[in-house]
C-alpha cells in the first residue's frame, strides 16, 4: 500500500493539479475568480476544461457529469462521454469551456415546490469553481449549482454560497471598523462528524422496512442493548476495522480529510469525523462521504444505515456540525485568546452569534427538521427540539461581568493532577464540554448537534450564516455612525448580552426541568417537522433571508412546500410498509405459531395427564394480539386513505403528526409483544439482537 501522503487527493483536480497543468496566466485568472469572485472568461474556461479533460482521461475517465445537490436530499448526476466523431470515422476526446461552465439536465422530475410547471423541463447547472472537480469510477464529477429556467435555485448549494457571500460582506464591514485592512475575505468552515450503523447485508435483505424506509418499523427490545455503554470507544471489530480502512482509502483519494473513527454508544454504531474545511467544500465532501460509506459497506457484506433512528430504544445517529468563522489571513474570529474579557473583536463576533441564534432559533430548528430526525430529537442521545447555547463557565462569567459592569477576575489556570508520578501534568480547559446542548461553544467554534445523520449540512449552515450576517450587519450599521467607537462597541456588546441572554443555558439539556425553564424564558419548542417548517415563511424570516439575497420569497415558499411534502411522503411510505409487513408477514407468522400451539395442546389433551396450561396461556395472549393487530392495521390503512384525500400540504403534515404516527406506534406495540412470544424459527423478521450484534 502506498503512503497516504502520496495518493491523498489523487482523484481530485485540485490546486496542485491546476498549477502543474495550467498556464500561469490562466491559473492566476482562475484564482481571481475563486478568491475574489471575478467573472470567468470563456478563454480561461476553455483552457481549464482542456487541462481537466486531459487529467481525467489519464486517470481512466471516459465521461463527465455536472454533479449537483437538488432538493431530494441526495446528489444527482447525468453522464456524458468525452467522445466526439472524427472525419476518419473514429472518435476524439473533447471537452470545452462551455460544457464545463454550463449543463442542461431535465429539471422536470426534481422537486420545485411550484416554482415551475412539470412541462417546463429546462434547468441549468453552473460550475462552482470554488469546489474541486473529482473522479468517481470512470466519471469526472464537476460540482455545480442547479437552477431553473427562471433563475430560481433548485438546489442546496446555491443558497449556501449566497449565505457565505452575505456573511463575508457583513463580517468585512465589522473587521474594517477594527482596522483590519489586510483581510480580503471572511469564510466559514465546518467539520461534520458523521454517525452511522453497520448491519449484515443478508439480514438487511430480509427486512422490507429497512429496505423501503431506512429504519425498523417493528422490533422488540433485545435482552441486551446499550445499557453497559461497553460499545462506546470499544475495540473495533476486525470486520468493521477492515471496512473503515477501505473507506478511509476511498475518501483520502478524493481529498476528503477523514481523521477520526471509533465505535459509538449503541451496538453496531460508529462515527467518522473529518478535519475542518470551507463550508461549501465540506458540504460536497459530506455528501460524497455518505455515498461512499454505503458503497464500501456493500463490498464488505454490510449495509450502512444513515437513518436518524433505525432502531427504537437505542441511540440514533446525528451529524455534529462544528462551525467557525475565519479570515483569509488565518485568524479564527471565534478564538477567545488568553484574555477573552479584553478581546473586544472576539466578544463582538461572539455576541453576534448569540443574537443570531436567539432571534432565528426557529430557522435553525427547521433547518434540521425531517421525519427521521423527529424520532431522535429529545431522546437520550440528542438535544431537545429547544434551541439553546452552551458557553461554559469562563465565557459565561465574562458575559456576566460585562452585563453587570463588574470586574472579571479571570479564569484560574488549573492543572490535572492524577496522583501518579509518571503521568504527565497538563492544563485543564477552562470549561467542560456539554454534549446535551444543541449549540455548544467548544473553544474556537460552535458545535450544532441537532442535525440528523442523513441531513445535508447545507441547510443548517445557510441559515446560520444568514442569521449571523444579519447580526453583524446591524452591528456595522450602528458602529459605522459612531463618534466614540471604543465606548459604543462596549455598550453594544453589553446591551446585546442583556437582550439575548435567555438563549444561554449551561445545564443539562436532557433534563425535563429544562423544557419548563425554556418555556418560561420564551424559547420556542418546535417538536416536529410539521410544527417547525411553516415558520420558514414567518415575516421576520422572509425579510432577513431575502434582504441578504440568500433566497427569494418564491424560493422560500417552494422549500416549505418541498420539505413538508417530503415529510408526508416519507411517513406515508412507512405506514404502507407497516401495513404490508403486518398483513403479509407478521399476522401469518402468528397464525402459524398459534396452529402449532393448538396442535400441542390438543395432543396433550389426547394423551391425558399432561397440562396444556402453557399453550392455553400463550394461545390466549396471541389470539388477543392477533385481533388487535388486525384492527390496528385496518385503522392505519384507512388513515393512509384519509391522507390521500386530504387537501393542502400543511393539513396533510398535521394529519401525519396527529393521527398517522400515533397509529403506527399503536400497531407496532402489538407486533412487538407478539415477537416476544412467537417461536424465533417462525418469526419472519431478523431481530434487533441479530441486527445489532450480527457483525463479528
């Protein structure tokens, strides 16, 4: 095996490849587009396309595709070959700047939320030069934005790039006030930690619910779950380790900075974490990571589950979005330094984030709202649906001192003393980590922990960028008019703390008492997707997002429609799958076992002197369960019919929340009771025990 440093990024047309293959003038002009946003000339595009094609063909590529991220939640691609006919009847390999810059996929089958009629099929993909092209299989993949014929964004990348542009604009205004004239650009960076489950492929193939919905719709609790916490950071099983090693190789070839891997809390659950990179690149990389995780699992006879709650009663999977702001000169604007109390620039950016999260908590919540994530938020492994910020003891004390205009004594520098001479002493951090907080400050970044494992990170980051841009813009409006900057900036920081301190909570986010306290503070608790998504069209949210040109009002309306439609469709598919499994697999299996029990009881009665009490008891239980299961399945079937005849997406979403999901839970309860009784040889579905502990 070659050294990682030798093959890292080998399948990426990155800066190193561009420097080697492009004329220096072309390279410089391309970088002015990437770094400064200058318009790209067609001559430069032609030169880049030619070099990109030559590089890709040398790597074995035969096709190219504009790789984009429509509102389906996954990526899309249409492959075209490089071949062009030549006069001698053979072919030559060509790729032009026009083909690089613009593609034209059929947009009619992608979600638009009413932005265009179905017959209006024309859509465009536009090259994003800030994200490197890469090779997947034998195809050159060119990251692009996706828009309609009327220039409306039909993807997740376009508004993300707009939000990054908005934040850069407002952050630069603030930095100029502090005399930072050498900074040319402010960017956000992200490191998304990715959780996932691995289950044996042969067991997965026997579960329609996993195949159709990504989660188990039935399943009794196994004798052992995660009670002992023995899986967390435990020794990685050889088969899983082989998968992780293979996965790392594939990711590293694509320049994805996969760094950390370990077992998670639940059995069969694991995590992969990358090093931070620019937000739009991190978004592309995470979409690729999820795709490759599933492909590599197939090679190892495994299936990678990315659903937020594939198993009831054990931890679900999240995706922790570690977000920070930095300059092109290498300064992290969220680094407190040794004396955060005296670091006014840091404090101003900090309170801008606090203000943004408080004022737009509904946008952050709805940015992670999906049918799958609704099962996870508020459970023991995930923060509640209430947004709050954890700052830690030191920063909380700093803000208290500023708010109350008192002296800050400073954090005491303490060292860890473990009582063993040979162990090294090291400085303890001035604050602990709070894994129960949805939005926690962790040294020089914020960790947004509410994302579900299958979510695109684009959604939450575009909302976070936009909200912070709004705060910074308001700060700049005030301070640019100031005659006494030093006094006014301190007043602004103090007043912002006083106005938005309700969002700061350093306690246990899992405790029920916090929900009551959050309600007292006036924080929103949008428990489900049906509760959260309509707030996208609240007047304050529309005003903020349109004023920063992140969305148009029509685009916001379309996204609300699409997200609620996805929610309704996903749960409806789950309900139909439950009906199918109940009628065709579970009820027949229970009947088969009942016949066996009846036969055994009859035999004992014929022999005489042998008690059939056990059989009679189980027959009574299962007969009762069968009657109820049949009734609950029929009720669920009628609800799916009611859903189909309900008009309006909000009404449909409310029906799903209030009626369909509770009915699914009712059916499941009886089926899981039956699983605990029926002979394992008769029960048709692989059990939780087999799925969670089947990888050896």
